[in-house]
C-alpha cells in the first residue's frame, strides 16, 4: 500500500491483515504530487518487494483552485497522472520480474468529457476543478494505452477502468472550496454505490483469469442492481483521442520531462 499519511497507512494495513488473515500487508509512505517523494517511496517498495505481480494506481485528488507543485506541475495533473506515471516507471523492473504482472489504472468515464490540453499541465489559463480532473483521467487512459503498446511482448499488461459512481470523500478534501464540496457530495451520495462496489472491478482486473493477457483496454464497473454491492465489469470504448498515437507520445514525453525520468518501456 502507498499512503501519504503514515498513521492511517499503518492502521489500514493492519485492518486488512486482520480481515484477510494475511500478515504480510505493508504500507509505504509517499506523496504522489511530489516527484522526490514518489522516488523515495518507489525505492522503498522495490527494496521490500523486488518482484511485483500487480500495481493498482488508484489514488487521485481534486482541487478547486489552480496551483503548481514544487515540481512546477498543476497539482491535479501531478497527483493523478505524473506521480503515478513516475511510480509505474520506477516499478517496471519489479513488475517485469513477475511471470505475469498486471498494471491497473483507475481512470473515470469523466475522461470522455474533455480533450487533452498538454499546456494545462503547467499553466492555469482556463482552470476549472472538473476540467482539470477530467483531463487527468484522460491522461490515465492515454497513458494506459501507450504503456500497453510499449509493453507488448513482455509479461506485463496494463488496463484501465471506470469504477462506477462511488460515494467517497474525494471531492471533500483539502483544496476543495465549500461550494465544490457540496456539489461533489450531492452527486456522489445521490447516485453513488459504496466503496466496496468500486473496489470489485479493480480486483477483477487485478486478479481474474477472465482478463488474463488482455492489455490496453478500458473497462467500466457497474452494479447489476441498484444498491447491491455486486459489481460486474464490461469492456467499453474509450475516448477517440486514445487512438491518437502522436498525442499519446507527446503525453509520454511531457510526463518524462515533468517527472524527470526516462523509461525504456
Ligand atoms: N468516486 C467516484 O465516483 C469515482 C468515479 C470515477 C473514478 N474514480 C476514481 O477512483 C479512484 C479512487 O477515488 P475515490 O473516489 O475512492 O476517492 P478517495 O476515497 O478520496 O480515494 C483517493 C485516495 O487517493 C489518495 N491520495 C490523494 N492525494 C494523494 C497524494 N498526493 N499522494 C498519495 N495519495 C493520495 C487519498 O488519500 P487521503 O485519504 O490521504 O486523502 C485517498 O486514499 C480515483 O482514481 C478516482 O479518480 C472515482
């Protein structure tokens, strides 16, 4: 587990260990919005686990107002895309050490609502909270497709998904103003299922034989019946921009530049 809060990370790891009976649940501290922190955390993960079978990039955040991180990256893009890009790249060696490893990127159907303006990763001319979030989720999708292509012929697959509309506190964290918090909460609570329903499609992509060998695909989790935690998963079309190889390459190169790392994948 990768957590930015040491105490909550340890408490959650302990809770999972108790519930599953698996004592080997560990937490590593890191902040995805800070590239130096991602590097330290990745080094610690590789030290503890030189072979990785699954990497789930789930963390994300939203921010009411534009701000640059210490690395000069718009903070939504840094947290939701550039940090996970760097983490994935730094863990590729450990993933390749597995006979069949899977990378699961949690994106969102919101990726369809926007286009990818790469200048917005470092500038705030047209900043709006939802646009920045959707853009970062489109980056997740394009990154997944490009990564899958670059990993073709290796033992590592990469897929992404929309977990469904899930009632969580993502829109109520620091950095979100009152009106945005209220709007996000209203949408999330009125229409969302519980976090367990959101976790199921992620686990399906990470562990099910049904998707073994598939790569570069986009899936959507859905609950068959309202208010039932039975989540299924189906493959869906992604934003047409995902087939734009030139855009995917430009995103990859910008992500390398912003994260300060080049990946041979
Ligand atoms: N909820 C939905 O309806 C929905 C719909 C579509 C897609 N998604 C996607 O689902 C994923 C999970 O979101 P969620 O709804 O479960 O939200 P959530 O409950 O807020 O979970 C997001 C997690 O990311 C962590 N995080 C945020 N910033 C971080 C940073 N800088 N470094 C490390 N960790 C950080 C948060 O840590 P803290 O607890 O410390 O804040 C939190 O544990 C996201 O990728 C989101 O885009 C959600």
